């Protein structure tokens, strides 16, 4: 029986056993597709937010109202947080795609440990294992 580079046969068994990385190799296309879809979504989101910001920046000719100013300021703060989050997501997704192309996807960029497939399936853009994730 020929052995695959990705599998090993246990002594006394005819069925190959899979090493943990084998499943990741099998799931890479779906993980890549998920990352690319998330990247499109985030880029579209940023374009819409930036267009909305420009439209609001042109302002109107109505005299300022104190309550209206506070509401507009609050919306600007929320928009700024959403934009910052979307930009971070784009950066994370792009980094994950680069790591995928270079063969480092699925390994923690801090400690080098393997990131469990279940974590990658839940959060495909992650590049840190659970132990290295920042604690909030």
C-alpha cells in the first residue's frame, strides 16, 4: 500500500490516520473563500461609510441646533469606531491571506503553535492561538 505524504497508516490497520494538519489542508479552499468574502464585505462597508461621511461633511444650511449637534457628534463617534473596526478587520484578513499563500496559515504568529481548525473555521482571519490572544 502506498503511503500518502499527508497520511500515515497505523500498524495493523489498513485505513490511514490523518495528522491534524491534514484537515486544515482539506479545508483551506473554504477558509480562503470565507476570507475573500469577508474582505469584499469590509471593503464595501468602508466605501459606504466613507461616502456617508463625505455626504454629512457637506452639511446643510439650517442653523445649528444644540441637540442636533450632539446627535451628529455621537453619530460621528460611532462611525469612527465602525471605520476603525472595519479597517482592522481588513488588515487582519489580508494578513491571514498572506499567511495562507506563504504556508504559515493555521500557526500562531506569536508562539508558532498550531491554531485548532475549529477556531479557524469560526474566525478564519485569526493569526493568534487562544493562549496568545489579548485578554480584555
